[in-house]
C-alpha cells in the first residue's frame, strides 16, 4: 500500500504529534508499506524508511524582530508570494495560521506528486486546515485525519491561568478554532489516540462519537526501559513537557514543591519554546532556587537516562489526549504520579494499581501522593513494575500500525464500493 502522511510539524520536540508521525511512519514501513511524508518545520529526525517532502513556512510568532532579519536572505523575494506573506504578517500580529498555510502547501505538493505516482491512502496528522477539504475533493484516495485533542482544550487551560484581559484576548485570537469547527465535521473520517480524546473531539466539533475511531499510540519499549545498573538520584522528581503549554500544569507542580521536604529536587525536561516565559515567571513566584533544574531539548538517549535516574515521574497536566511522557516513564520503570486530566487515567491505569492518580489543579494532592511514594519505597517498586507491564501489554507501535493498516484497508474497500465507511 502506498501511504501519504501529512504533518504540519514533524519534529518530536513539537510534542506528541511529532512522536506520532515518526513512529507511525517507521512501523508502517516495517509492515511493508510504501510511505511518503509531507511535513512542515521543525522537521522530523532522519527517516530512512520513507520519502520526505519538506515544506517551508514563515511562522515567526516567537521572534522578537519584525522584518527581514527573521527571514533568510535567499528567501526574501519568496516571502512576497501571497501565501508566504499572509503567514508572515499574521504570525507577526499574534495569530496562528500555520495549520491553514501548511494544508494549502500540502495540497499543492500532492497535486505535483500525484502526477508521478498516485497514493492508495492519505493520512493527515491534525492539520485540520481548509486544504485538507480540497485534498478530499480532488483525489480519489480515502483521507483519514488523526486528531490528538481539540485545540479548545489549550485555550481553556490558557484562560484558567491567565488573569489579564489583554493576555486572554491574545490567546483567543491565536487559536484557529473557527476554522476547525468548519473543517472537522466535513472530514471524511477522524481517528484519535484515546477514548477520552474521542469524547472530547465529538463534543468539541459536534460529530457523533460513533464516527470517531480510536487507535492507541505506542511506546518504543526497546528504548524506554529500566536500567538497574544506573544509580538513582535520591529524591529526584522528573517532569517532561512544554512548560509554555499551560495545559501541562507545571505551575501546580512547582507549587506542590513548596509542600514537600526541602531535599526533594525536580528535574524539568522542557522541549518547548526557547523563550521560557511561563517557566521563568513561575520560578520567580515560588522562589525554589536550586531545588529545580531545567534542561532544554535533549536527545532521546539523554531523555531515557533522565527517566532512569529519577525516582518519581510527575504529570500535573490539566488535559492530555494521550500522554507520551507518562507512558515513557512507566516503560522506564518509574512510579508515576499523574492527574485525572484527559486521558492520563486511561494510560496510567487505576489509582493505586499501576500509578497514583490525583485531581487536576490540586497542588496539595500532588504533594501528598509524591510524599507517599517517597516514604513508601515498596509501593513505588510495585507501581513501577505494574506500570511497565501495563505499557508493554497495551501500547505497542507495531499494534498501532497494524490497527491503522486495517482501518486504511476498510476505508479503501468502502470507497471502491461507493460506500461511506463507518467504525465498528
């Protein structure tokens, strides 16, 4: 089968969508399928198992200077083409047109590629732009869209933590929610990564829950695994995530540190934006000093080691469509403390069985659960063992790829037969 994957951001440091497209393409290729990846920057790591098509963008939202200093000199003239200039100006004004502009560029690239060799299946990784509707109308191949979670969850988390009217107004303008409300109900078929995310997608976009499929993500358990030879850093907690993303809840974890013994340390592996505005403000507010250490983006091998040498993993998220860091930490044999935000209970399991679960937005509850594990090492060892077994049994990339291929085949057969495909 010849499959075209679309992803407006390809790199793993961009979050779950980057991890998803990297591993899904890898395991589809392992199953013998021909995969071509059309992606926007930041681009994925080397993917020798598939062909890559790297599209540009002019998303300069996070840069300070306004004009040509942000654009490579050899691309200055290209900037003034309508699509590029539209994206450049809107990002400078604080909007987020990246999903729209990527979808239009992907459509143009697909037109070019289709002349060379058609695809059997087109799979979009949460672009949700008007260009995806054009792709559906133009090409005979079925189009499947993965939605990891609705962006309305991001906006909700921002509004819960931002107080100033000006800041709320900026975030309201930033997210392309209107485009998504127009596009998603018109998509040919939607799949998501957890039952929780499926319910959120159905509610956010007004589509029947029965029309939203679920294929769980996987974890690379050959890479993310315990290392009994590596000494633990006593009393070290670890958080992995983008601290600029307010739904990750880093503020609640930093507040929880105030209620923990002073010998407890927190390692923050922050793969988010280079300008750590939110984290900087929070560190000043809570005055935790040397108790908190932060890293920027680190290679996967270093991330695995960071998990392995820590004692407890903590996810204070307000919402997760899946929660890769929780699954990775559990695969590494770490006892996990997670909130009930989004799909975290679905990934981590029931409270006290394979992880400890606490209510979201409750710093004291986080502190109590962490303290319990610090004081009861036997409980931590039991949760660590049960947690790894849970990941091994439920979250395999090979199983995810096989389930996706089954879905592709059913959609292709339905389209050839002139029928609309329905889940179940």
